[in-house]
C-alpha cells in the first residue's frame, strides 16, 4: 500500500514521519526548501512522542512523479488547494481514498467536486505541530488523534483498514459516523481560538485563563455554533461548553496555526476561515456581532501579508 502525503508541514510531516518509521511506503508532495531538505537530510520529528529521523522517502514537487497512491492525506493550507489540484489528480486512481486534513469546513467539498465523490472521505486531526525548519517537524502536548468518516455518514470497511494502518504506526485513529458534525465541533474551537490568539498575541493557556479573553472566546464560539445549527449540523446546546473542556486541557503554550501565520506576517487561512464564516453567516441570516468587530481588524493584517507575498512573488519573477 502506498500512502501519499500532500503537504509536509506540521500535520502532513508528522503523519509521514510516523508512517515511514513503521516501514510503510510513503510518497511526499512538497516544494522549495522543504523538498530540498527532505531529499538531502530526510525528515526529522521532535516532540512529546519521541525524536527520530527518516531517510530516503520519495519526495517530489510533481504528483506525476509520485504516481497513483492507495491513500492520500491532504494537509496543505486551504488557499493552496487550487494550485495543488493538478498534482493531486495525477496521484488519484479509481480506488484511491483521499483524506482531507485541512482546517475548516469546506475542504472536503472542494476535493470531492474535483476528484470524485467516491474518492473523498471526511477527516480531521487534533494535534499541535508545526514545521520548525525545512524538513523538521516539532510537536507539543500529548494529543495526536486522527478522525475519519464517510462524508455521507457512516463508517465503511475501507476506513477500518486505514485506522488499523495508522494505529500500527503509532497514530491514534478514530472513526466517526457523523464526520460533518465532528469537523464543525473542531472548527468551533479552531476559528475562535485563532482569532483571539491573533488579537491578543498570546498562547491558548494565557487567553483562556483571563476572564475577559475567555468570555470573548466563548462568545465567538457561540456564534460559530449558531451558524452550524442554522446550516443543519447537529450541534448540541452544550457544544461550546464541551469544546471549552477540551481547550482547557490543551498545553499552556499551544497556539493555532492560523494565529501563528497572522502574528508572523505570513498569508494565513483567515480569508477562507473567518471571512468565509462571516459570509456564510450573512447568507444564512445569522447575526455575528463579535465576529463583525474582530474580523475587519484582523483583515487589515491579512491583506497586508498577502500584498507583501504578492510583491515578493513579482520581484522573484522579474
């Protein structure tokens, strides 16, 4: 069985490292300095789950070179999906199972429309990890859990096989009959935490401990829950309280990937996540008074980051 990993940052790199360490045939789609490091030095993992390196793992910036895979984990940023799609198509065969591990609530729909409804399942991962340097993945905390389910509901034999593969490599796997609900439950925490973290420029442990920022976090979460319910997602009335219990158990120093990008002045998933959420709320006639204040403030930073990136791209091309 060949496992494709599309995007080898914090999430994809972690999965690739553990699968390769267990002797599983892995093919990595990467680019730039990260690809150079994978080819020359291999992939290094450092975290609560141990420290190790894997070498001689096939890696390319072209899906056609990697070939058809049995399973593909997609772990790029949402705004990279469009440019990644031609490479993904070259890696997908009639029976390939594609597992989206992107942030947010729209990636699986995009992938299913492009690659085939029958090929794409629902996926979500709970972990705090990041690319600390080209070819180096770091992770904190004890939470590493990958959840999968069929997009139309239920749990299929192919997902049981994939879960067993992950568990054999040391990755906690879980199967979920209502993966749409599960993804909204994750997004219910992810998006508000990223917003509060970026505005306060502090870690999860810091902003959850202060009464003011904790109240803002929970109010933002209530708005996300209201949007999900209006969309037909079966989020319980205690969804925010249950998610806060999980947030309270996260490592004090943990941060959210979107938050880290915003704070570093890099283009982030803010447009696809927060701006897209507000747009969805308006289409569903759901009021989001706190998002309506926070999102325009952070939007200025995102626009500046994307303008800088565009300028750099043009400079590099001239």
